């Protein structure tokens, strides 16, 4: 009798272990893949148009550097800023500055970065995704740095947007994809069913993502929108010859160009809203639209009532490259980011944001562009 009970106990234990193992496998592998398929189908993407994703390197974020390495830096330039999980990440031409309550440090190739010439960043999960000049994507998590090569893209990463559990990435000369880093899977955004990737979308200059749509703007001035109905051109040959920025505003798609702000009419043309701005970034905030420019700061426009009315002009005669909603310790501030730093914006004012200034934790490093490496 006791032996029979023992056998039943062992069998029950094996069943529990098998069930737990199956659940773990589902959570770790099957569920992320299922989510990737669901997100791709929601946007009308075909998983037949997958793009290979290769891990080209991985390193422990806290691994020690060689003791005899010293870095010298030159003039600092801010490329992008994101805030996530209690850390502020600042991209510079010499690496990524990670700042937090415990101080700051500069990440370079010594710490696992594929390239120090970083261009754009986006918060993703509890880490950040970085795009560089060599076309690779670097994922910086709490513990590890991972380098991904997506397809054959070699041109600079132009845009990285996180939405719905996916990373949307656009390259100058490399098209665009929706990437799920955990599953190492990517689907082309610039593909037509049965026809493969489109040659006229090879160089993506701007990217915007909505829940059920995405928009691609090219260096030769065309705008395409993809959704469950496929990929279609909504604006051809925009004034200025290049799409600089895109933003969804309800059912409307706003287009920034070197010659102003336009609205895609859906019939292949664009309607001008403002013709005196060299637009670099767009951000909608309720009835207000923030328009960043290359040489004249940020223009705040009111779109209520169907008309466009100027509300404020912030940071005049200043170059602004990005408009980012920053989380973490920066409390959701809308930031205007340019080579000179970052400013928190309101409807009527701009104030400088404190950014990490140290580099290697001991106060010796206070810049961005690495000019020499001595051992």
C-alpha cells in the first residue's frame, strides 16, 4: 500500500514538472512568437516577408574594462535622449552616456557597443534600442548589451520607434522593418504581397506608427501608408523633395519637409499648412502640435477648429533634431533635443533638462566624441 502511494506521488510529481516545463517553454518562446504574429497581422504585414536577424555580439554591461585604458574626449554634441527605468541615456558621437541615481558612465565599444557613432534611440521594455551609422541595432538592457544585424541594411539608422511590443526601424538605403528582438524576427514594412521589397522605398527618411497603421517617408519625397489593406502611396513628390518627419493626427497624416508642414490628402497630394519651416520633427499633444525645425527652434501650433494658429515660438535660432516624450525620472516631459542639449517644453516656455555629464564614473570623462584611445 505504501509502495503504491509512493508510485502515485512520483507520477504526480513528474506530471507537475512536465506541466511547469511546458508553461515555461510557452512563456519563453511560443508566446513572444505568437505576439509577434498578432502584431504583424494587425498592421497587414505578411510573415512570408521576413528579414533575417543575426546576433553579432553580446556582452555583460557590468564587465570590467582593461585597467590601463584611458579615454580623451573632444567637443560634446547631443544626438538623442531617452529616459527609461530610472536611467537617462544620452547619445553622442562618441558613445552613449548612461545616467542614474548611482552616477553616470560612457558606453563605448569597450562595453559592447557595435559603433560609437550613434544616431537615434527609443525606449524598449526595461532597456533602450540604439541605432548607429553602420546600420546595426544595439539593445542596452539592465544587465547586457546585444548587437543585432537586421537583413542586409548597412546605411545609417534613421528612425527607431517602439510600439505594440515591436521596434520599427528605418534605414537610409536599407528600407524599414518591424522587429521583435526577443524572438529575433523581423518583417519588412516596404514589401508588397507577392512582389517582395519595393525598390522605391529603399531609403527611408521618416517613420511614424499608429496602432493599426504605419507611414514611411522617403528621401525622394514620397509617403506611403501601410495597414490591413496593404501598402499604398498617399503623397507623391512633396515640396522640398524629401520627407523630414511624419506624425499621425487622428485620421490625418502630417508631413514635414524642408519647405514646410503639409497634410496628406489621401489622393496623392499634400495640402500646405505652413510654408516657412524647415521641419525636422513633429509631435502632437491634444489640440497642440509641436513642430521642430533645423534652424529656428520649436513652433507650437493650435489645430483646434480646423485651422492652424501659431501659439508660441520656443528656442528661436536653435537647431532641434528630435521631439521626445521622456519617461523615467523626467516625469513624461516633452523634450526638444538638439546638438546643444535638451529642453523640456510647455505650451509657452522651454527650460534646460539636466543631462548626465560624467563618463566613466570617476569624473575624468566630460564629453562625447572620442578622439584617442591609449593603452
